[in-house]
């Protein structure tokens, strides 16, 4: 047994010495190799950039769920961009599309409807409530644009009005 340990130790020591002494730089650096060919262009990605992503949600009447207990309508829109990390640290802002891109939440008069939104892991939801406490009508067809901004984008733009889609679009060169 002692002979086997000594033999194993000798092999390990010899291997370590061989590895430490056999690698070394001797001679000058060779010439620079030829430049490789350009790669092909990839497919277009999601709208946005590395700091701000844009998601579109188009909802119609059947997408809205009537919550009669609390007198409101809501709809969920599934999208994998809404991760736990987004919920924990990103800035999310939703806009209803139309003649103007109106930031949510918003209220139409003080006696009619209010529109809200929120996120869960894997989805965003939109909510419509009647300000007088009654049951609002089904919102019907609505289109929303949602921006998801990294914390660094938000910190780098402290004076940007994030509720003004045109300002956000211009600041980050977003395309529609």
C-alpha cells in the first residue's frame, strides 16, 4: 500500500512539473491572420432597443371579462417579456392607442370610466371601472402600447416624461 501511494505521488509530482515547465512563450508573435467574411444579417427583432422594449396588445369585446362582483371589466394579454425581473425592477408604462397615445391610468370625466393596468408574470392586464360605482359597458376593441424600460434607462433620463409616448419614442429612437 505504501508503494502504491509513493508511486501515485511520484506520478502526480512529475505531471505537475511537466505541465509547469512545458508551456512557455519562446519566440516572437506571428503575423495577424486575415479578416474573416462578414456574417449574414439576422431577422428583425422586437421593436425597441436594449433599454426599452415595446409590446402591442390588441383586445376586442370577447377578450374582456365581466367582473360583476366589483363592477369592472378586465382583460389579460400574455407576453413573455413580463418576467419577475421586470416586475421587480423595470419601469412599465401602458398607453391606449387612438388619435393620441394616452398614458394609463386615466379617467374620462369624473363621472364616467377609468382605465387601469398592471402586470403579472407572463402577462399584462387592463381594467375598466365606472367612477359612479355602476357596471361599465364592455370596452370593446381597444389597442394598447406598452413600454418596458430597464432601471438604467430610467436613471439615465431623469427629466424624461415617461407618460408622453412621443417623448419616449424620440429619446430612444423607437419605431412604430
